[in-house]
């Protein structure tokens, strides 16, 4: 961990026993800026990972995550129960990530139409074929994720890209675990079908 | 739509979906460090707070005005601006005194909000309305 970040963390926490989210939220609501910054440090990495699951780009993920924190900071008064900060914050980030994903998907479609040789020329000669294939597949995934219904898209991203457990996904989505499992299953089925996976009855459809 | 479906149905793309998910999960498990994250958040927050400070006088004004007063003032402003945007031909304007009383609801709204009792000149309606709205901020 970089020295600057470590010192930030120390100066914000100021004690060995990290306070609960609910305590930090209460302090932040009362105007304690360092309390909210402690929450930022606590959830920075999980939030970047969450957003990365949608946009597949760390720089964009950092940008969107910062934006989500700012929105949470602005709307902190709207958080009824301070204990639920984590899932509330995640939902904010998910909504922002959805917006970004839609933008990325549009960009991807444009790129598919307009960019060919130029993009390929940037790739190294060795293993270029697999690199191109990987890049195309990622782009296709972003595009097809954007076409899934929001609930299924979220479930698939949280499970298959971010690597959350079903119980965490259910908490994040505010639904029963069984519902989360069904959404992941249906989302995966659609992705496989649309991406033409063998044995999945390829050919698109919804 | 059909074109996209055709393109995404290329053999070999989706057969590797699980492998792609595995690779993405690995990437997610080891995110790169983001040493400037907190500083970036602080910059965004401070910029937002600054914008809030600049907008504060208007928010104070909105708080001072009762809902009725705010509605009446808003309606009057829209009415005034609309009348300014679409001037009526001079021959159709009836002769009136230089100072015309605005409809009761508007004045009543402002009075109820404790802003002022106003009798506005038609010619300078927009400016006077703004002056009335601004006055409390400068004098209280």
C-alpha cells in the first residue's frame, strides 16, 4: 500500500479499533468530513471491483466509483438506516455503472463498425491473434451485458465477474437468495445463446 | 439488431465465455492500486461544496418564500418573461396608468412570504421582480 494512502488511513481512523459503518455514517451526517473519508477508504476497493465488473476498465471504474461516493456523500441524509450503508452504497454504484455500461456498449458498437486495422496494428505481433480474439470477446460481452434486463445483468456481473457469493448478491439486490440464483442462471443462458455458445441453442433471441 | 446478433454469433466467441469470466474474476480479485482515489474524491467533493456555496443565496431565498409565495413568484416570473418574449403590437395595448397592480394571488403570495408588498411597473416588470427577490438577501 502506498505510504500516502497509509498515512491518510491512519490520520482518519486515529485508533486501532475501526468504527462500525453506522457510527461513521452518523458522524458524517453530523458534518464530520473525516468520518465519510474513512468510509471511502473502507469501500474504495470493493466499489472499484464492483464497477469494473460492468465496464472492464480500471480507470473508468475508479472514475465511476468516485462519482458514486460523491453521490452517497450528497444524499447521506436520505439513508434511513445507517446500518444499511454498504448495500445502499453498492446500489448507487450499480446504477452509475449501468449508465456507464450503456455508454461503453454504444462505444463498442461504433468501434466494431468503424475501427479495424488501426486497433489491430497496436497489438504486439506475438500472440496477436489471441489478443484480438480476447479483445473482441470482451467487447461482445460488454455489448451483450448491456442488452440483458437490469436485474439479470446485475446478478451475472456480481456473480461471474466480481465473484460475489449468492448471499452477498441477494443482500446487494435486496432479494431472496433463490431469486438471485434464478437471475444469474437466466442471465447466463441469454448470454450464452446470444454469444452463440455451442449447445445453447444459438441464434439470439431474448 | 439483427446485424448485431449475427455478428455476436460467430463460432468461437461464446464458447470461451466461461474462460473469459474466469479471467475477469482473476482481474477483479487483484485490482491495481489506486493511490489517488481519496484525493480524487476530495477534489470532487470540494468542487461540489463550492458550487453549493455559490448557490446558497438562492436556496435561502427559496426557504424564505412560502410554497404559495414561491409558486406565485415563479408564475409571475414566467408570465413576465413570456410577455417580454412575445411583445404585443403597440396599437393593441390599452392605455393604463404607469403603475399597475399585479393580480392579487401574486401580491398575496409575496406578502404571505413576508417579502414585500409590491406594485410593479409593467415596463420594468422583470427587473423589479428580480429586485424584490434579491432585496431580502442584501438587507437581512
